[in-house]
């Protein structure tokens, strides 16, 4: 049986590295768990990881800061757009006050019967706090964010597209979305896999914006990763996607902490099929209490450590 368990992580293209660290750590109170580099291409770019207290796969937000390289993207339709994060339902007033106290504009939104807070990353990427009850994932207490208000982890992903039918079909056939759709205005809500939390897919019908960019570029959403649990299951899901004619799918890539396959979906959003490495995941190169304390590199880049550190902008974490 092939399946998707839920979310794994989300990866964004942001602007400046330090403002990204300050936003996620000092404003959102997330735990900084990994500092490494982009594995693809030859241009040295940070890959930064943030999570809840435990570093649960369904809690991790990762970023590539592209301003130093001069690469900027364009948000639009046919692209992933919203970073949906789960917070305790009783904490929305706390977060509204905290965000506005950091001079971040916040909008109160209600969708699918739940209150939400919409705001933006300094690079312009859209974030949404969704109030949830019963989310057992433990948030990280840091920089004035107490644990009872801390971010549980990922709630899901919001994608925009001009016509939703093919994406709905793809989500059901290839990603095993649960039966039953929630619809509210121009938004269609779905759930992927059997996880209790972190597995929401929201499709916004957007025919007004121009096509957004898909490559790396500050200010845009790069991909959303789903948890496939095992390599055998990952391979079976990949085989099924290809068998339905979606051949814009990558070979297996080793990301040191997880192994991944990437597929371009009918809505334009890039989805990743991720499996955490059996030999430790985030803790394969740092103990749990040391996470994020050292600059980590894959073996193929280790001989370039000093060069890369010299070319990357310094950051204070």
C-alpha cells in the first residue's frame, strides 16, 4: 500500500539571512536547528532550518537567503504562496499583540470556521497562523514566547492557480487526499494523508495575478515537502505519479538529513516526497541539544568549508 503520512517541511526563498534569522527566532520564537548550504549548483547559499521544540518533521521551516546573490522572484498565480503554521487556538490574541509590537502588519481572517492571523515575512512571503486545539506537537519557548503560545508546527500549504480541477484530481489520485472537499469562496480545502495535524492543502482560485516564478528568487515559496515515511513507500508513490503521466519528477536526491524526490504539480507548486534518514535525521551531525550551533556541510563540500564561510554573509544566531 502506498501512502503519504502528512507534512515534512517547507522551503522558502527569502532575502537577507540575518533578517530571516531574526524573524523566525526573535519574533516567531522558533528553534534554530541547522545551518548548512544549498546542495544544488555551485553558488554558495545558506540553507537555514527552524522548528518547534522537538524538531518534528512536520514542524520545520527552511530558507535560502538569495539577496546576497542578487536573485529575486515574483509572487503570482500557479505557485505555492501561503506558509500555514499551527498555533494554539487560545494564543491568537497573544500573537496579534506580539507581531504588531514588532511593527508587523496583521490581519484577522476567518476561514473554514477558524480564526487566523495573516502577516508577511520581511521578504514579502505570506504567513498565516491557524488556531488549532488538540495539536500535541510541542512548541519552542524562546525570545519571550512562552511554550503555551509557541508554534506547534506546520498546518499546511496554500497554493494559487487559475483553474483548480487538475490540482484537485492530482491531490486525490497521486497524494491520496482524503475524500470530501471544503469550499469557501475562492478557496478549496483538502487534507493529505492520515496525520492528525500539518497536512492541509488549500487551493485558491487566482485568475487576477500574473504567473509567479518557479526558480530560486527572494520573496517566493520554493517547495512544500510531504512525509513518505520509508524509501520503499517513496519509490512506490513516485512510480504511481509517473504512471499517471506526471513525468516532471526528479531522481532521488540525498539531502543528508532526508532523501527526496521533487514533482511539479498541475498548479505549478513544487512538491517534495521526503523520507528522513534512518541514521538520525537532524541529529546525524549534532546532538539534540547542540542543533544549529555549528556550520554543517555535506561531505562533497567539506573541502570548501573555509571558502564557503568566507563567501557567505556572517549571521548571528
